[in-house]
C-alpha cells in the first residue's frame, strides 16, 4: 500500500469520488502506516484513530449517496498540534498544555471537518511553534535521513506529509515555519496572505506574524486545502473580508506571460552553490514555460530581518503572559529566551520596529507593481544536518537562515515553497515563489506549472 500512501491529495480524492477507493480503506492504510513508521519518525503528537475511522465511515456513506462535499471529502489529513480540537488535547509542543482539551474546534479544523476531511491526528511541533522542541518532547525525524534537520516549527507536518502518513497537513508560519519543513522534507507548502486564513482557536506565537496554511505533495493540493480553510471568520476579526477563492480554477493556465522577478544579488550572495543552482534551474524552467524573467532589485530587508526576533519576542510575551514567568521552570530555554527578549523591549524601540516594518511592507507592495511573482530560495543553505543546526548560534548564522522567510511574514505576503532539486547526498532543496497580497491562486497556478515540468515533488523517501 506504500504507492497508495504517496499519491497526491487530489489523486486519492478522484479515486475516492469515483469509488475506486473507499475512505475507510485509505484511512486504515494510513493508520497502519503511522503505527508502523511513526514510532521512529515521531511526527504525530496524538493519533486519533477511532474518530478518524468514524469520519471515514461517514464519508463513505455520504459519497455512496452522491453527497459530495468537495476534494477533501474522505481524504485523510492531519493538523498541527497548535489547532484546537475538542476530541484530542492541544499541547502546542509544550508540557504545560499536554492535557488541555479545548471546548471547541479551531475554525480551520471545523472547516476541514465540514468539508468531509478525515483528520488522522495532531502533528508534533517545536515548543510554542518557535525554534526548538521542548527538551522533554522527542523531535520528529526527517524521513530522508535521520541526521538531517526536519525544519521548524511545523516539523511534524513536514515529516508526516513527506513520509506518506497523511495526504496533506496544516502548518503555521511566523518566521518560516511552513517553508523550512517544506524545504527540508521535500513537500509543497503555501503560506497565505496574513488574514486570509482564520487564526481563531490556534495557539499564538506572534499574532501579527502568524499565518496558517497547507502542506501537501503538490501546488494543486495546496490550492484544494486552502479553498476549504480560507475566508472571512466572524470569530477572528483580523481575517480579510470575503469568502475563499476557487484556487484550482486556473490551475492549468500555466505561466505564459507572467513576469517573474529575480534578484541575482539577493538570491546568490552568501547562498550556497546547491541552492543557487536549484533556483537558477527553476528560473530557466519558468522561462521555458513562457514566463518573462525580470531582473529585480528587492527592497532592503536587513532592518526587518534584524527586527524579527524582538518583534516576535514581544508578541510571544503577550501570548504567554498567563504562564510566563509564573511557570518559567516548565519552559525550554529557547522559547523562554525569546520571551525574555520581548519583555525587555521598550515601547520606544517597539514603535521603531513597527515603523520599519510598515515601510518594508510598502516597499514590497511597490515592487509588485512591475512583476507578478518573485523567485527566491527557501533558505541560504541547503539541507542542513542536525549537527549543523546545533552550531547555529550567532546572529549572522540565524540571519542567513531567516533571510528569505521572515521578511515575508513581516510584510504578510503569500508564498509557495516547493522542492526544486536535491543535494549530492540526496536531500531536498527548497525554493519559493512570492506574490502580492491575495495572489494565492496565482501562486498555485505557477507552482502547478513548475511541477508539471519537473518531478522533484514526485520523489519521496524510501522507508522501511
């Protein structure tokens, strides 16, 4: 059944709706695979086997009666354990919340359930969705190589999706947390425009930076999931007005005539050779498909990059004020250190951060007046090992890691991250397309075109 587990979400959806596969059969195969592989991979915080089988049986009966709810109906997926669920605890990667049972589902969970998706369980993450896993919680392991970094903070989402332990997952992204695990595990992740997806019922890391989005095996799969979870939510007044778009409507239109910006100075300076090669190759692929490559000078992001940690820190301090510093001893050192940075920040300095952030957001919007999309790496160095990440201690190294991710959290722009090649040692290399606000349909369309001309997203780890 391993080949079945590596189908894309839309492929398995079509087979389910044609009744060539049953939701019960597919869900059981996934649960069996999780039971076999996840004791080593550790991607799930909680497996919800009983409720998943009940949902699968209900979906099978509905589809049998011709009551189709859309592309997620009967398809097994999983959600990051930041998202409230009434039938399973939501720990947010923290020991202090390990028994927390919410009284309602997060809006994104409810929308997935209403669309008929089968939720297999809750996926592991770093503590509070920041940079490191809690010292008492085992970190997920990269299925391509156990010594390779699995990415943060949606580590379980990346690992489970890559390993065939779900057909799609939800992640969150505050500084790169959809994009890092997508790149590290060779999957496709879509960070929507800030406010396009409700954050109601999702534990905060930093409210004005947090984005919720899908992680799947293809751009089209991301579009299918986003079409379910996006849209205005009265429970989250920061959501943008209007319903979700049909993100699959133009998925076959390709990229002919699109202007794709590329800044060779930004993308190739202090970026390792495998990453530069992968992004250049993606540029050539897009050009061969009819896109016009426009040499672009991206806005200077150095200030907003330097500001990201204190900006995140003060918002995280607010999010954790009920438990920190009152329960400081139960926090891991990395998350505690971030909160301490935030609590020490003056209002004077915070206001300067906000002004610089607003200026950067405006400059990015101006850039998109002359281009439709921007091509950039996912990170400055391809496929770091766990040992590499353990030595990533100084500010310049951290800035290199965050260089192509956190600026677009600060500006709120949507991005799609895709595998664009492999290192000599066989580990995935990620790249990004960035768009103007509310260009998710265009990102899905461009991603689908790229993936129609390459097979990087079709490759998967070999697991025993």
